[in-house]
């Protein structure tokens, strides 16, 4: 199935998107902060994948992807993975924070490293 990877990512988005509205996490409203979390993931792991593909250490099953590739032969789905999964993770973290505000996660004011 050529859409398997895309369908999994869509499931992740569909599963976490309600957190933005039901729990009012404000993740998408604070898009600059979200970008700070996502851009390093895209750059580091996108580069890593492109280099691994070029070295023939890594490949993707053509039966599972759409066939749309980006420069470096990076499948579109892999770029989407690097965008979707961190966004879903941040949504989940903010949902936990909304439901359990007393739980410390380390970025609170005055938190020591």
C-alpha cells in the first residue's frame, strides 16, 4: 500500500489534534515556539537520512511510500514524519501540562537544569 506511511502520520495528527481544541493547549497559536522544537529535528535527521541514503545504508520500501522524493532522494513521507511527530509530541506534552499543571517538566520559571 503506497499510502501506508502517510496514513500512519495522518492517524497521529487525527489522534492528537483534538488536544489543541479540547484542552486549549495553544500549541499552534504559539507557532514560533513550535518551530523551535521542529526545525532542529528536520535539519539534523533530514540531513542524517539523506547522507544514509546516499551511502546506501538506508532505504525505504517503495511499496509503502508514494514515490514522491525530495532532494537527496528523501521520501516526502520522511520529511512529513519529522514535522508531524514532533508536533504531536509537543501537543501531547502540553495536554499533560494542561491536565496536570503541578507536574514539573523542567521548563518552568526558576527551574534549575
